[in-house]
C-alpha cells in the first residue's frame, strides 16, 4: 500500500511540474487515501492554489500546520493565499512565523525560507501601510532591518516609508513639550525618515509641509546669523536632507515670499565672500540649494565648479549629483547614434519637452527578486518565463537562445535597465526621441555596470535604418504621445518576429477624462507655462483646493516631482483610449492574441479577486468586453495606464 501511495505521489508531482494541476490533484488524493504524507498534503494544497481555489488550499495548509505535517514554505503559501484575499495583515503574520521568537526578530538572511519570503514581506509592509494606516513595533523593526540590507532600495519600501514618515512627523510636530529646534532635531535623528528623504521622492504631504515650513524658519536663522550653537549640527543635517530631496523631486516644493527675501540676503553674503576669495559657509550654501538647483545661482555655481575637489568635502555627494552628473550626461549626448530624422511636428514638440524635463528622473532600480509567480511564489530563470507564467493566457514560449528585445521610447532608461537586471542573457536595443533622456539612462547603466543594452536616438515613425527583427518589443507610455498612435504601432510591428511578444502601455480615457480633464482645462484657462515656477504655482493651487478629485491627484506619485507632474498634467501632446479602441488599433483577435493586462503588484490580487467575482466564467481573464464593463464600474482601475501583452499570430 505504501509503495502504491508513493507511486501515485511521484506521478502527481510530474503532472504538477507540467502544469496539469487537476490531474495532479486526483493522483494526490489517491496517494493520501493510502498513506498520510506531508509532501503529498502540501503539494495538494499548492495545486489547489495554482488553479485559483484559494479557500480549499488554505483549509489544507492550516490542517497540515495543526497536525504538524507542514514545511516552513507552508507559511509562505498561506501568505500568498491571503494576499489574494486582500488581507496583507494576515499575510504578514504568516510570513513572519519562521522569523519571530519571543516577540523579537530572529532572522538569518542566508536561509532559503528568508530569501523566498523577503520580497513578499516587503509587499506586505507596503500594503499594510496603504490599507490600514498603522504600524506596530514589529513592522518598524522590520523596516529598519530590511533597509540595512544592501540589496534593498528605499524605492522598494516607498509606500511604507511614506506612511511612516507622515505618521512619525505628525507625532513629533504635535508634541507640545518639544521646541521648534527640538522637532527638527528629532526628525534628523530618525534613520528611517532621513534614509527615505535623501534617497526617494517623498509622496507624503504632511512630511512636505513640515520640511517646507521649517525650511522657512531656518532661512530666517541663517539670514540673520541666529542659529543656536547647540542645534547647528541638526540644522545642517536637516538642510542636507532637503537638498537631497530637492534633487530627487527636481525642486518642486514651493517657495514663499519670506523665503525669497532670506535667500537674497544669504546669496549676497556668499557673493561678497566669493569676491574676497574666502571660504563660504557650508550652511549658507546648503540653504541656497535647499530652494533652487545650484545652476540657478550662476556665479556661485561657477565658483564651486572651479574649486579643488576636496575644498568642500561635505558637499561632495551633492555636487556630484548637481554638477558632475550633468557634465557627464552632456558629454554622453554628443556620442549617441541617431537612426532617424525627426520631422513630425508632434514628435518635435514631445522631444523638446523631454530635453527640458527628462522623464522619469529615477534614482534606483529594485534588486529584490522580480522573477516570482504571483500565485505560487515560484522563481523563474529568464524574463520571458516571468512574463508568460504570470499572464492568464499562456503564450507560445520564446525559444531563442539569446533573445532580442527592443524598448521603444525608453525615456531615461529605467525600463531596459530593469529588464537587463532581470535577465542578462537578453540582447537589448533601447531608443528614445530625447538625447537628454538617453544620456541619463546611459549614465545610470554605467553606474550599474550594465553592458547588454545598445542605446540610440530614433523616432518610432522612422525606423527604416533598423534592420533587426525582435522576439519582443516593449513600448510603454509612448504611443499616446504621438499624433497617430496606430501608425506608430504599425511601424513597430514590422520589427517583430512571427509569434513575437509585444508589451504596450497607453493612457485610459476613463481615468484621464474622469480625474484629469478639469485640471487640464485650468492649465489652459490660467495660461500656466511649463517652467518650474508655473509648475509650483499650479501644484499649490491643487494642494489648497477643497475639490476631492483634486486631492486624489495629490496622492499619486506623479504629483511629487517636476518632470512627472508636467508629464501628468501639462504634456505637449497626449491621447487616451477605451478598451474597444485598443482592440481595433492593436489588431487584437485578428493579427494578435491578447495575453492579459499587467497591474501593479500591490494591487494585483485585489483586482483579480474582484474581476473573478464579477466574471467567474472568464477563467483566462481575456474577454475584453468584460474588462470594458469592469472598468466602467472602476474608473480608476487603469490610473497608471493600460499595460498589456500581445503575441503575434504568425
């Protein structure tokens, strides 16, 4: 009997690995009817999990734990199931079971279970912050622990850190026992806040308000030489935090009239010292740079540029970002190959915008594993497997030994660089219309030691000089900025191999018209320009409005940096689409198979659960008529944009 049970188990596991989960379930049940076996029990639950029967899977996993017939991975699987139920708090509890002992963290980073669980622990922290707006001591300890890992970027934890920063600063600011200076000190001494502000774009309005109001206070101290000696080190640190944040958000924070008066006093004092060839105060320099980029103060910029490298060591990191990186990008732009003549008028306007505001200005890419199956946590070895195994419709596998990929309209390079980090075996071509954007991407690729990307300038409308054919083309956030998006797609598909994959991202009309239309009317009515003072002024108008729809925009990440804000509300040209229009333009159902939509990971499970509840018969989730109805009821569903995958029929 035991031998027969083992035989059923072995065949079941073969079927499971081949994706025949229903057959595997039948065989595992037969095996378990003959002999109790933890391996069979856990694989039965995993098979139910894989076919989307999460309730049954959860029931089996919990029973296995109660009967002590489980593995540490059982907790991970239960966490994944609870993500699908939109219960990140329960997911977090399961994820942390192997790592908490006597209410304290007990983590060995080298264990297999930690490596597997880590990306999902980060996801749980972010979702808890977004959904429940509360953290306990374990959450905060874990935030500090994860940020001590060199592979973790503040970007990975931005929702969690944004919530933490706002909540902590609110507590500090409401503490009546603290003086104004003590509050500044408390914020600078918080390692999570300082790491977040210096390395990521802040998206919390409470945090922004604290830093801008205290900056005004400090500007008065600095202008009038009234800094208290005991607090000088904290004010210096506070100003440096603001400068780093300004570099991250491209100086989007507003400047008051009082600020401007104090800036003039400090600027004049610095210029007097420069003319005497004396040493300039570090705090004076920081104060100016906490308002405007150093290039805005032309004489001071020239002075700093000509100083010996070690003259102002405390400014080394700032000057690298503000001066050296800019110079490097200017040199890079001179050597970028151009494959197109840019003649279309709309293309010229869009190019001009991105030369002025390269988009997006990103600081880092995630080193956390993104090669996971969102349902089961299984890891994959290449980029195409990650895509095809996470889509509801299984596309034809890409079997080329060294696949070719084209990123059309790569902007500042984040997209091709992220792909390269996920799969270094790819041969990637990346082009954009903007030399400034390409230069930014190339510099970042050099810093990350990435060498499998070929960069060049081109317009999608003129790709005749490109003779290659590609296994996959990604074109996200580009076609909707063209005069004729359909023509742009037609040009791209000429470069796609038979059965090649295409990832497309275009704006959704429901969201753009519903949330942004009125704001765009204001831009025209008030004749807002696209320079930085105008962006700041328009942004303050939105912040100070009582309109709930406007407030929703202020909660988006795009609201908090200059290039993103301009791209969101003040773009030179854009179109938006409905799902029926997608079918027509992208030849879905005729020349291309629709493989599925992509959603942000922190929203994926919630969206899929809701869709499955509305359309239980659409198992493959590829009925675009259903998605059109679903979007009608959920107009913010594609707030970022429609992002979806197609596969060429031949």
